C-alpha cells in the first residue's frame, strides 16, 4: 500500500544565502510509510560540474531501515505563493534507500533566481516536497560477502597449491585465485613459465608486509586501514604497493594507492610521490603533485628535502616539466 505526504519546507533566505559550500539546513523529521525522513537543502552546492551557481536538495532516510523504495518530488513555490511554472524547478525521482548521503538534485534551483522569483515579503522562500513510500521486496538481500569468504580462505590456507617465500616468510596461496585477479600471475602460474611447475616461489625486492597486503587485496579487493599501512605516515608502504600493483597489473589496487598518496600529499612526501607517479605512469597523481608544488611555499620547502634531491638526480626531465608548468626559476 502506498503512503504519501507533502510538506512545505520554508527557508530563511538571508540566513542561508552565505552558508559555506556543502553546508545545509534540514527539515524537521517527517514520518511517512512507517519510516523517518529528512530533507536537506544546500544553499551553495559545488562539484565538478556545478560551480556554486545552484542550490541543491536531497532526501535522506533518517532511520536504520533498509531497502525502502520511495519517490521524492520537489518544486519551488513562487513569491506569489503559487507553484513554479519552470520545469527545471519541478523534480521527481525514485530510489531505494538508504544511499550514501542524500538523494536528490545538485542543480535544483539557480541561486540567482531565488531573490527575484521566490523570496516572499517575510524574507523566506518555500519548497514543496513530496515523499511516497512504495511497497518493497518481500526479502532483504544481504550485501555481497565474497571478499569476506575469500579472505578466510587465505587465512586458513585450505586447498592452497602454491606458496611464496619473501625474506624467509612463507605465504600459502591458490593459483586459480591469483590467476583470476592478475594477468601476470596467470601467465606465471598457469602458463608455460617455470613458476607453473614450482610448488614454492621465492620473491625478491619486496618486503613481507607489502606482499601480505597485496595478497590480501587480491583475495578481498580491499585495503586495510591506515594503521596497517604504516600508521600516521603510510606513504612509503603505499609507494611500495603502487610499484607491486604496476608489476602485477592490479589496476584497481594501483588506482587506490594513487588516490591515498594524493590525499596524503605533504611537503616531506611530495617528491617521493612524484617519483612514483613518474615511474609507474600515474598521470593524475603526477598532475596533483605539480599542483601541490604550486601552492604557497610548498616548492621552496620541498626543495630542502632529501627526496627532492633524489628526484632531481633520477628524473631531471620531470623537473624541467615542473618548471615549465610553474613558470618559476626555483628549480
């Protein structure tokens, strides 16, 4: 059975027009279909394709229910109290909740239209919002847990048919799993290479901790928390993982490592990270390092680090590229 409810979400224009990017105001809790909902209005939305020109609106499931299918409608009221006649300001969508964050529209209304078209004499504007809860499926479907089970298989060693020795430490594994995840392992373990007939393979130029994390990623498709990547400064481990991901053609691991290195850029790590980006062909990470150098005094400070000296020695051409991008003579 359907249950619907419409509410008038009234917002004070003067109190919200200068709110920070990403900040929002919420409606009171709304009860519809046996669930609690909340509407969030973002006066100043910003994303790659929305440069602060629009306000956004979204519906959020405010309780802990799962697999709730609902229709969300929203449209602006004019300053005369009548519904807006502009199609772009009358929205309707259907979704299954909960979601990551809100569900709605990032281009709900142009900010420049609010004051002339929608703000009434008391300095407020009104958004009419409708929520309709639809009948759900009879059975809840649990989230995927293949990674959990494969992780347990790795931990137990049951059925392992190959092992790797890294600095004296032995890691049991399964040829089929490794071959399914990495074309390099597939060629080594199931092809005509010598490793295909070897029950134990010794690896060099990799630390046991690095191999352990890479192996677990192969089985679970997940990285551990920062505390297992080196605590407060996981940069060195991530750089080693990036190298191994490139070596074994683990593209998702490579992108995840690049993203974490991107997020953790600092004056004392940027030179080594740029070297890794250059060695392993991570163009986006390389450009992010260039952008970091261009901020404030970052370049001057980074030039004093040992990693920057090594970067200059190993990759003189990349410093020429950096100099060209920045238009500076510090290099």
